[in-house]
C-alpha cells in the first residue's frame, strides 16, 4: 500500500506523541516518587494526558485518511460496475 507524504509525517508524529506520553508519565512519576507511590502514580497519569490527547487526535486524522482511501477504492469499483452495466448489459458481471 502506497502512503502519501502527509501520512508518513502523520505516522512520525504519532510515534513522537507516544514518546511524549512516556516521557511525561515517567518524568512526573519520578518527580513525585518521594511523596508516595499513590501520588506518584496519579502524577504519572496526569503527566501522560497531554500526550494521550495528541495520540487520539493523530489517530483520528489517520483514520480519516484511511477512510478517504477506502472511499476512492469503492468509487472506482462502482464506476467499473456502472460502465459494465452500460456497455454490455449484465453479461460481463456474470463471469465475476
């Protein structure tokens, strides 16, 4: 499957967003470690929220690109079916 430059950049940014999730969670976890494990875990979750928001946003964008690709493919198939029905009745479709 061939990807466009925008999709390649989108995948790179998705990887960077996951890195932000990990760094944010680990940084805040270790920063709050002296206050206790429960506080450190909550801080780690809060630290990962911005990165998780970016991951969701980029995943939605990737899904929209996939949806657009699938709709183009379906349009091509429907155009072929339409041409087959116009030019030869339904005889060409019996062989498929």
